[in-house]
C-alpha cells in the first residue's frame, strides 16, 4: 500500500505536536531533577526541591529525610551504584556524595570539578564512572575512574554498569565505550540507526529512534528488552534498572514496565500521571503530576509495601525539570511557583522525526488520504510543481506591488529611514551604554552577554567616534578658572593622586562639583614627557568613552606647562579607602559592610572594564585595575577611573608587547610583569585582586602575623583557603556571616576571583564571563533577606 505525500506530512505534523507535550526523558545514569542510589539494605532517593528560592537537594533514606550540604542551587543530579552527583546551577561545579558510607545526619560533598570557563551539562553517573559533556562543544569528560572517552562530540550521554553511551551530534547515531560483556550486543543493535534519546540500565540501553519507536539492546536475561507493542511516540520518559525497563505513556502519563519477572508491575499507575521516572537496580521512582510528590515501587520497597504497590515518600515537592532563564519551545505549567521566581522550566522541543518507519511485526498505518487511482504519479508531480511555482510567483508579485506603493519607488519617490542606534537587551535588563537593569524576578541570561561580545558592529556604535585630542564634548577651561575652583590648589581640597598628578576637589563658577587632576610640575624633560603622555592618554580615551561605570571627563586645561583634567566628582571616594583607610577599618556601620553592596560594586566595576575590552574600537586595556581606581558616586555606583596607563589593544585576542610593563605592585599581572605579554586578561588579574579585597577586607599586599609580620600576597593568603573550602575563615569580619542565599553568592564571587588570578592568562575568564557570574551572585543576594533592602541602593545601570 502506498502512502500519499499529504498523508505523510499530516502524520509527521501530528507526531511533532504529540512529542512537544511528552515528559522529559530520564533514567538511571542520566541527569535529572530526581536520582536514586542503590544500597545493600535499602535505596536512597534524592530530588531537587521545588517552590524554594534555592533549588537545594534533599534525600530520603531508611525512613528518614536527610539534608544535603552545601545548601545551594543545583540544575541536575544523577545516581549510581553507591553514590550520586549534582551539577550546580550555572554548570560550573560538579559535586558528589556517598550516602552508603555516610553515617552522619547529613551527606557531605566532595568536589570533582570546578571551572567558570568550561561549563558542563548532560551529567551521567553509572556503576563506577561519572561523565558529563562540555557546554557548546559536546566533548566528554569522565571521572571515577579516569575513563578515557572518545573524542567525538555528543548531544547527550548516559552511563550504565562500567560503560557509557551517547548520541553523536553530527550523525545522531549511538557510540558506546567502557567495559561490559554486553557492550558488543548494544553496539550491534543500534548500529547506524539515528536516535532521538538514549538511556542506560545495568547492562542494557533503550531509546527513541528517529521515527519515535522504543529500541533496546544489550542483556535480555529477564525480558528487559521486550518492549510492549505500540506506535511511534507511544512511550517516553524511559527508566532502566538491572533487569527491568519502564516508560511513561504519552497519552495519559501512566507508567508501563517490562522485564524483571513481573516484580515491577505498575498497574497502579493507570490513574496516576508522572512527570518523570528514574530507576535503580531493583526499584523505580517517579514524580507525580499535580502535587510533584515522589512515589517508588519494586522489590527494594517490599518491606514497606507489597513491592508492586507504590510508596509515597515524605519528600517535599520536587522540580519536574531544571529552572533555567529562557526557553525555545514553551514553558512548563506552574513554573513561576515551582522555580520561586528564579527561572522557568522548559518543555522539550519537537524533534525532527523521519517518515514513520515500521518496527518489526508492525503493519504500515493506513493512509489518511489516498491519491485518485486514475491519476499517474508523473501527473501528480507535475501538478504539484506547477502549484508550488505558481504560488511563489503570485506571492512575490503581491509583495512587489505592496512595496512599490509603500516606498513610493514606483512614483519616483524614495523613502528615507532614520538611522537609530540599536539597543542591547539582557534578559530581565535594559542595557544602555553597556550597563544593565538587574531584575528581582529572574537572574540575567548568560547567553545574552555572549551575544553582545560577538557583535562588532554594535561595538563600533557604542564606543564613540572621536579620536582628536580636543574633542567637542570636553570643555576647555582656563587655568584661572581651575585655580579659583580649588582655592589655588589648597591642601584642604586635595583628595588623592592619579597616574600623573594630584587630584583636587573643586567647585566651578556655575556650581558644579568636579575633581581636578593636576599634572606634576617637573623641570626634567623626561618628567614632562611622562606627564604629557599620561595627559594625552586620558584625554584621548575618556573623550570618546561614555559609560555609566566609567568616570566621565568634563574638560581639560592646557596652559604653558600645566596639564589638567576635570572629571565629575565622585562623592563617596575610592573603594580602596572604604576597605583599608584607617578611619574606616574599625567602622562597623559602613555602607559597604554588606555582602550585597560589595557584590554590586564589583558588578558595576566589571561592567565598566567589559565595556573597555569588548565595545571600545579598538579595544582598550586599562593596565592599572585596582581598588583605588574604582570610585563611588553619590548613589554608590562604582566607576572605573585613571586611564593614564591605558593602551589601545589589538582588535583581536592575540597578545602584544608594549615597551615596558606598567601597573601597581600587588595588582600587576605576573605574566605581563615577567614575560612582558599584555592582553585583556592582564586587567582580569587586577580585577581578581579587587574581588579578593572585597571578600577579605585585606590589602593586595599586607603584613600577616605578630609584631608587624612579614609582607604576604593576598593571592597566597586567600586562594588556598578558598580551594580548601575554608572560605568563612578569610571573610571580612566587619560584614558578618553571609545569610543563606548570600553564602552561595559569596562563594560564587570567591571562585570567580580564584580563576581571575591564575598565573597564565589563558586560564583566566573573560570579563564577559565575570559579569555573568557577578550578575548571578547579585541576584542570589536579592533573593535573600540581606541587611539592606533592594530599595536602599540604586541597581539601575544605563
């Protein structure tokens, strides 16, 4: 029987619509929001808790609820034979726990992996191995043991007993590696068959092929490969154990199981709908639709019930999927309550399903519409081609006529469009000039910051165009005006020093408060040339850079040997003074003595530096990032200042070698200082020191110990403690212990700082990465009950 072209199209559309509503696909060895762990005496079931700001993990074991540390948010978890692992929200840290060997009241974690530059997804825990894929590339990393996976790129992976399998990105075929006696049978069963999904049990693997049928391969000792007969996309939500397999019926969400000599019967589920299911060797658990409770059944639960009947666990509601920032194919119902306003839960996108192939022993479906028997195939094709070409031509003609009348081109007129500068938006934010609005309802999207970095056209529009020494936007003052504004540069008005001179507070004749930097007056030619160079550098850079988190240049003065720059006045001074000045050190009521405020200041400054690196044309390397060059205005908004040492960088990521290294001791990049290799990552190192200052309250180089002590580098003091999970020991005691969500935010800032101060630039994150991390950290603080309310400070950036 021949299936008409129309019937196939209708069939594919129907299948795609059906698939878009099916639950997530999870199983033993695959990352989900629910995980099960085998135990000699009883199983352990863990889930990511819903309806709370922090998506923490909570476990059920031997009739008791067991808390899991640390109390932070996770995106997915996966269980193996005796342990389980979790991927932290943000995908930068992988932690594991061992419930079987733990006799304590709570499970203690062991960090396997942490990186802010190489993020992970597709967590898969098997019998002995832990694997995950790298976000973007799809390459596989494995731990426990240090298995060597293939170098191929995978769309998804899953792990069983001593082996792992995955679906290749390019071909969608299955590739397996590891040690298992049934691995050859698994490979032979799947061959070159394209697959949509894949899950592993102990020694067998099942998945949906490209036509929507369940295909299984491997051990069949207890009938675990005997898939019940059904049509395409009949089943989803696969979960595999040692000798059984289960799936969720797409029609009503009920569960059907096969294999295991009937001990895993799920007839009870005919009236119960499940969102996802996972399996251990001898039991299966699922999240119930509606109330998101957890039910388990199977031989491991025989002491608690009849084995086949389910046991509802006393766990709180569990998330049916990870909370993320954006979705491509629709959101999950009730996501706002489930994610507590910190994200959304996505529905899976409809796959590209092939024309329905026929599984063994299945008859072809009858055509929905059959072609008339008297019409030949050639005639059908000809008419179809004619209809398509005719439709396209008619549509093009209509569009041409509309365009002609709308533009007036047909009548000798020409429509003129205004050139409007594009506006860059972040999720939950509005970005003007490189800043953003931090929303209290959802954290900013990381993907939006990456898109901004890639736009070269946008960078040119946002960077300014002036390249002259005396730009139109900078006022030119006379020396007499500035002498009057500063009371003849009196010592009472001195407020600091910059890269080429002393800074004075002044008040112009029109009432404006300004900061005036006066170049040092030296008789030697070399001194004059250095002053001239720094003056020209700041004037050239600041006249064309306009950003909320860069100090704004008001004007300049050149008379005889005098070189002066006039800036907007920063009422609250330098960050360095608030952290280290003797008059502020003992103050416990300082406005900066809250973690939320310190993280906000770090975020402000990072945005200013990101603007220099990514949006200025050509890019600018500051070369002197330090806490004394981060100033605070009347609203406590941080701004980067002092461009006297700045250089225009190459319009690429390649390094170049200036004549000599410049910077400040304690902040200067070791790679730049030792090898004279300057890149944007040199600014990242200095900013990492600033982050450590904000965390510890200590100077970049300070004296440690009794009787004055010996000079100690802040990096040597702080980084080992952070990496040893001893962060509380080094935090600034003036701020006080972080609250629950603040603790996660402070930890995120700490790990970001450790990566910023890596010895080699290639191992440091970009400023875009840093901005994304600090945005997430500030959002976490917004979600906690901090010492200052969100209304007490301005978090709006322009």
